[in-house]
C-alpha cells in the first residue's frame, strides 16, 4: 500500500514540474522532466486572444495549440502573431500542419525580438529543443496575440499594410479598431524595419490602452507614437487625419488614416444611406 501511494506521489510531482504554471492564456514549463526522455513531445493548449509561453531548460519538444474557446466560421480567418523575448534561446520554432513542419524562427533569430505572424490554419507551433551541452542557460519565451480578419484594418496590417483602405474598411475601422483619434502628423522617424509617426491629437474617440497621453495638465490635446512598416514610406503631411489602428504587444500600429475631411464626407454619405456600422460624434 505504501509503495502504491509513493508511486502516485512521484507521478503527480513529475506532472507538476513539467507544467508548473498553466491556464488558458499562458503556460510555463520545464524541460528537466524530459531528462532521459529527450524525444518526449508535450501538448500545450492556449485558448485566449493573448498570452505568453515560458519554457525553461528546453529538451525534447512541445506542440503549442493556439485556439479560441469558441469555434465559428470566423475562427478559420484568425491570424496569430508571436514576439519572442530578446533573451529567448534553446529552440527552433516551426509550424506543424498535419505532421509537416515549416521553419518559422531559428534559435539565433529569436533574440531580435521581432513579430512573426501566420494564419491559424497554417498549423500549431512545434517548438523543438536545440541540443546543447549546457541547457541551464536556455529559456524560450514569447508573447502571442490573435487577430480576427473580420476587422479589416487588422488583417490589412498583417498582410498588405501599405494598401489604401476601402470606404467600407474605413467605416468599420472607426467602430472596431483599438484606437480612433483625430489629429495631425508632427514628425516621422525611421527605425529598424519600421517608421514611427509622432502625432498630436485634438480628439480621442477610443483607445484600448494609453496610446495617446495629454500634452500638459488641463489641455485638450494629446500626443503619441504610431508605428508603420518601413516599406510604406510614410511622410509628414499637413492637415487633420483620422488615425485608426491596432495595439500589438503594447505598441500602436496604423490601420486606416484618411484625411478627416474625406472621412467626414464618407461618413455623412453613409449616414444618409443608413449603412454606417456605428455612430460617430462628428460635432
């Protein structure tokens, strides 16, 4: 009897070490439990729109299934973005679709901390440990976020970020994007593989996080920075714009950005036709 209880205890402890912290959004685990079983493959299921993964001392492999709790036709159009930590190492990351692997990110590239996106239909993440004599210094860490293609400008960012928005996308962006604000462009700076647009805002309609902050106490203006891919070649321009877009990993990324007067004309025409997806206070 004592032997049976001890065996059950050891099995439970092994499970605890293997996955010492897990919920539907994030997972933390240790590869030390794969010692002597370097070909072990563990399944991980994450079901939130955003979260993180932290794998200490990676050995063997894990398969990370990123799936929302609800299943609908729109699920098939989800896009996933991951951003590795600059300290991330010890593994190669693949996309696994029905047992066929496609390399997504090599170990040596993870420290760059760049964002990598793919469609949810392209498969699960297959994270395979790279053999090292000393695994004690290795840790694979990344954040992930899911984006729905039903939000036109969000898919617009992931697939064709420089393509002008259609009238329908502009109207939908005002209703669904993470931030919507009226303002002007003050400065454009080129960073590595992206541009940073400094904007001064006269009116904030919505912001998911504090993308725009007040310029001073008791003022009615804000400022902020919005990112765009470098290849879009964005330049400074005079006049008022309606800035819309998404927040990815704490950074604001530009979606549709029509001149405000053009948006106003489009909105009023749609209002007369009764096809506006939501109300916007344009007074």
